[in-house]
């Protein structure tokens, strides 16, 4: 008698189970996906890092690189017909100036301005050469500024650092930046 009472529930459970296991793929324009929970960039299945610069491959002077991304499960991209798509992401453009080389030049030859000549600042390099690194005080200041990456290459590129990952991002204030007024000020 207990089994006959459970018999009507079996088809209902099978029906619910079939709805739970079916997938409903959604076709969308993947360039309009906004939240990082909807996609992952870059696609971990592809090699996006250049081993020489330790930055994204194809990084432009504007600091943007186009990488392959992968959409979340059950999202199908209309532009490729599958879950992958390309997207522009920020990167650090490098032009071959190595941080470790610059630091070594600054420590050992900074009194002669070689570090500033290497970075593309010939005027400051000549000044350091004529004053013996500003009586060694300018050399010490340059060592600290280069180590903190405040002084970089003159062409605006980033240093080549021997690892990929977190780095220093200098935030500067100029005439185009301002404070947003708040109601409680």
C-alpha cells in the first residue's frame, strides 16, 4: 500500500529531473556582456602573455590589447557561434626598457647620468654627468625614483619587469581631474 501511494509521484519527479538537467543556451552579442561573472578575459586556455615583455601580446601604445575571452556556461556568442569572443582589455605597453637594467645603471653609473641617457633624458643625464650625480644626492634620489617606477622611459612606455602580475600604477592629478562634489560636504 505504501508503494501504490508513491507511484503517482514517480512521473512527477522524472519530469522535474528532466527540466533540471536540460540546458537553455542563450545567444547574445558577447561584446555587450558587462559583468565579469558573465565572461572571463583572457581565456585561460590560450597563451596571451609575451615571454619577453611579460605583458599581453599585441599591446598598443594606447595601452589596449585584443584578447580571446570565454563566456560563462550556457552563453553562446552570436559573432563566433560558440562561447569564445575577442575583447579589448587594458595593458602596459613596453618598448624594451628593463627595470633591472635601469636600476643597475642607476646604482653603478648613475653619478655619470648613464641611467638618464638610457631612459631617454639626455638633458638630465648631462646635468648629472657634470655635477657627479648632483654630488651623489641626485644619484640616490634617482635610485629611489626608478625603484618605485616614478621615473620611467621618456617615450611613455612601461618597464619590462621579469614577472607577470601585480605592478605599480601611478595615479596622477592634472587639470582634467577634479573632485566630484558630494552632498555631505
